[in-house]
C-alpha cells in the first residue's frame, strides 16, 4: 500500500503544479493587460490593440495547455488509484490518455477558461472603441 500512496502523491503533486500554473497565468494576464493599457492608454490604436491581444491569446493557449495537462494527470491518478499495490510501476507518463479526455480545443473553450479570456478580450475591444 505504501508504493501506491507514494505514486498517488507524485501524481497529485503534478496536478497541483498544473493548477497553480493555470492560476498564475491568469494573474499574469491581468497584470500584463493592466500594464500595457496604463502605458498606452492615450494612444489606443488598432495596432496597439493587436499588440495587447497577442499576449492575451498566448496566455489563453498556455492556460489551456496547463488545464489539459492537469486533466491528463487526473486520469492517470484514477488509473493508479484503481491498481493493486503490486502493479504500481511509478509510471508518470500520462500522454497515453489523450484519447480518453476532452480535446485541447474543448478544454480551451471550457467554462473554466473561456469566460475569463472572453471578458479580457471584450474589455480591450470596448476600450478601443471608447478611445
């Protein structure tokens, strides 16, 4: 039973890191957008809007990547939890479960990511048209 608990602990550590990374990406998105808007609030042109939108879209992709990885490792956690103690091999490769979880596109449009980035992009567009 000790090896199973150890393996589950390793997998849970990865899940926690992916969730923390996703949270940090959202924080960096807000900080970057606020800083770029503070710097260029008087000159909010279309080209400047695109310059601000590019990192937001990249952060959206990165956030979806972390959530996708977290989902893969949650699936690995389920598999390890269902194994018998003598079958534990400490395998941390979760790539084999891609067919068993939502696709990257579905995750990037999920309710935990899409509304956040939609609001950020929507606010940027509104600010552009108000300027």
